[in-house]
C-alpha cells in the first residue's frame, strides 16, 4: 500500500509521488511531519504534533530541554510507535545562538533498518 510522499511532488510518470507504507522513507517523512506540526494545527486531530516550533521562542536550556525531550518521546511513541522504535533521542538548545538541535536514532519496524533523523532550527 502506498501513501503520498512528503513534500508533495510529481513522479516521473506524471502522477503524484508516493512512498510505500512502512518503508524507511515513509517513516522518516512521518517523523518529520510529527515533529514540525504544532499541537492544535490539524483540525481533525488537534492532539497530533509537538511543541518544537513553540520552544524556539522560549528559554530552552536545562529543564525545558528535558521536558521537550520527554514530550517528543511520548508523541513519537503514541503516533508512530507502530512504525518505529526510538533507540536514542537527544534535545539541546544553545541560548547564545538560539539554535535547537534534535537528534533521533530509531529502528524501522518493517525492515529493522536503523535510521537517524536530525533537525536544527533557529529562532527567526
């Protein structure tokens, strides 16, 4: 079974680009969408998402980074636990440059392939 690819695009055939459900690429795309979606942003599923984008404008060091890490772990387990298993998750915030770093090591359940997702965001 295939799903629309993210970001949306056109395949060489002229149809919408797709990825196979549960594939390594699909899992990476779903992880990206979950992390960068604000809670309440989706009308039909207001509890889907994470506070990552909101954390860019808050003091993010110390206990706040630990709380964000726990929140991300819970969200990934709740929404993507049927597709991946988190091996390691780290969150750090550099207050001098206002840069938030998130690094996730995971294993895709369908293929048992290891994966890594890292994202770095800076307050604008």
